[in-house]
C-alpha cells in the first residue's frame, strides 16, 4: 500500500523499498536461499505431477468406461451371431438332407419298374379257376418266376396255351413240371419279358 500512496503523491520510490520482507524466525532456523529455491521447484513439480496423475487417472477411467461399453456391444453382437449361426446350421442340415433325399428319389425313379411285367402276367393268372393256386410269384424288371398248382388238366392246358400265344414275353422257360395224384400238377416256370 505504501508504494501506491507514494505513487499518488508523485514520489518515486525504489523497488527495494516497496518489497518489505519480514522474517520473524530466528536466524539459525532460517532456510537458505538455495534450499528455498529447491523446495519451490519440488513444490511446482509436485503440483505438475499431481495434475498429470489426475489427467492420467481421468483418462484411464474414461478408457475403462469406453472399453466396457465396447465389450457389452461386442458381447451382444457375438450372441446375435451365435443365434444366426445356429439358425444357419439348422437350415444347412435340412438342405443337405433334402438334397440327399432328392438324389435318392432320382435314383429310385431311375430304376426299372416291374409294374408292367406284373400287369402282363396277371391276366394269365386271373383266368385260372378257383381250384388252382399260385404258390410262388417273383416279379422283377428282368424276369418273372412262378410256381403254380393246377388241380385240373383243363386249367393247365388253358394256362399253357394262353402263354404260348402271348406277345408280351420273349422267352418262357419251363423249369419243372410235376404230377402228384393227390395235389395235381405243379408247374414252375421263368418268363423273360421283351
């Protein structure tokens, strides 16, 4: 306040007079100027270090918060992708099974059928009387094998005559022919279609 008053009065004063140092400590407890400068420097370094630590701590907290948000987002995306993977895996399995079934259906459809042979041979069997019986009948695309019991001679004659006049079969092979007075005639034959 003294320099201000002197200035207002227009008086000049020296700077040394304006700064008054008052030291109430005894001289033996007085801090040396070098130590005083060192303490001021250490104090400034401490403040700078504290500010740096606070900035680093706040940055670290921000990094952890940001990382936790990113981790939760990645976990939700991971769960979504797992669900999609499960759905796609199920769909792919169904697709593979469907393709396999289609391939097997095409194989089965490509196999020769024996329906035509059965239809052609059925008209010769249907003309038999009730006393004659078919013991064995095996129909496949390449041949027909049959074993028939004839109780009467007329059924046997009718059957063999109708077979000999057919146009559906290429070869008729009489495998066996037997007669038993108790059961009648037993005829086994193999027919090859055209």
